[in-house]
């Protein structure tokens, strides 16, 4: 039986690279001294968070729209997205002189909505869930004739994303492992096509958030299957079902799919910010989370693709606090003390002696659980790590305070 021709080939990716010349940036490959020390081998970041629009998405969107006929371009394009794909389509369409409409959920972060408009798209807010938004965009395409630009399930999109793989091989020819986040699978599929065609010895590893990992059950079943109610802070890879075309490519070419926890994602984002001075969204930090979780599993040199950096500031604040807690650098505790003048100052003196940085203090005097002369204090502290957390708690007990569970 003849083998079915692949949906995307190396030639397709090379052609996409020509189309993207002067449009997409050849993003930097930055070394990570911390992760290099952890693995005992070189680790590099492929900084797609510094790409135009803040993510890799503009690559695939531009190649897809550039391939439309004059009649299709005249009808305009439509997309559904809560963030990165929206901005990629908006910019690509604007650069090509094509009208674009982007449907976004009503709860989409305001900075992403504003950025999508600024790149030239007409934004329509519709639905509370992404499925509702997607349905509205597809209905708009049917009723108006606009071309629906899928975020990952189209050969042109996958070829455009594959140009990341070509750049990795050009920038790090000695690479042995490439890690890339996986949602629907367009980026991982494209990177795998490019890398495996030129360097079949390189291990390509996809990374999914554990709460939305649709690829492991799909690969086990031999077909794309849906998972109900995917949950993760990494909205860029929060996809409940693999794309049909990426699934076939990933099943053939990607060596492994790893899953990472929310704690690992938070810690990875914090590491990128503190050690590499790079703002990365949770989905973009997923390859770093895999490295932190199982450093001995990856042969170096390693390239981790930081797929995007579009993170809402309010979400970033919560994630950083979560990441500090996961790393043992953030301690929350409650304790009771005698409600008298100077009691709180004495407590803060104990914490100062223990070198704990007080971030927030909440002082409660009127709870019916408290005795007449008692007050309860809730503290949020920045510490130096897990051992320091234990030392702070011990210092409080030695000073006579009862630390509440």
C-alpha cells in the first residue's frame, strides 16, 4: 500500500521562510546559565516571545493569508482567539492589505483586545467560552464569505510555524533536544517537520499542561480525542482536542509528549523573569517547566522554545506569587497574639530578626473565635527558600507565638 504524502514537507517550510523574509523576525537564541548548570549541558531559549505581536503566531497567519487568491483576499479573513492568534492574524492581514475580523470571548483580557484592534482588526466580543466564540467566527465566515484562518489545523499555518525549527538548526547546529509547548499542535508539528527532515537524530519533545493534555490519550487511541473541561493557567496551550493535521505529524515525528503541573509552570515563568530577564506567558514557559521537572531526561544542547510573552499584568501578578510559593519563597501563615499596644511591632521585630520580608499584614480583632484579649494576624512573607520558611516558623514558635494551620 502506497504511503500517503505528508501534509507538510520540508520544502513547504522552506517556501514559508521565503514568504516570511522581512516580515517575521529571526528571533534570538539566548543561553540560560542557570539551566545549563542544572542539566550539566548547554540550554538555550528560542525567544519567540520577542517576535512581532509577542508570539510565533504571526508566522503561520502570514503564510496562510499570503496564500489566498485575490478573490479570497477581497472577501476578508476571520479568526477566533483570546490572544496570540488574534494578534497574529490582525497584523498579518494588515501587512497584506486584507480586511480582518477577530472574534474574542467577552472575558478576554483588555490589553489583548486593545492590541488586536491596534494591529488593524475589527474585534467582535462574543460568548463566554472559546467554543461559543469559535462557533460565532465560523458562522460569520459562512454568512459573509470571509476565509476562516484556523490557529493550527492548516498546512500553510504549520509550514509557517515550522520556520522556527529552521532557525533553531541554523542558530544551534549542535542541538540534540528541542522542547516546544503543545496546544492544538501547529507549532510542534511545524518544528518537527523542519528538524526531523534535516536532523533526524535530534529529539523533539512536546510539552502540555497536565490539566489540558489532550495528546497523550489521543496518541494512545490512535486518533484525536477530546478532553472535557481543560484547565490550566497556560491559555496558549489550553486546547481540548488536537488538530487533525498536527496530530498526524506529531504522531509520526515527535519523540515524546511530557506534561507539567501548574506549580512547574509558575516556577518556570518566575525563572525566565528573574534569571533571563524575559517576560514569558505560561504557555511559553512550558518547555522550561519540563526542564525544571525532569532535568536528567534531556540530552544537551537543549533548545526550549519560548513561544510567547503576551501575559495579562493581573494574571502575571498572581502567577508570580504562585511561583514564589511553589519555589518555597513565599510563606503565608496565621497566628494569634495578645491584643495590646506594641504587640504587632514586637511580632514584626521577630520577623525582621529572621530576615523575612513582610509583604502584607492583616490584623483581625473582632472574630467571635477570639478571646477577649486576643487578635489574629495573617502574614504574607517573602523568604529565601524552603529551609528559610522552616526557620521563620521556628523563630515565631520560639518567641512564644502559636502558628495556626
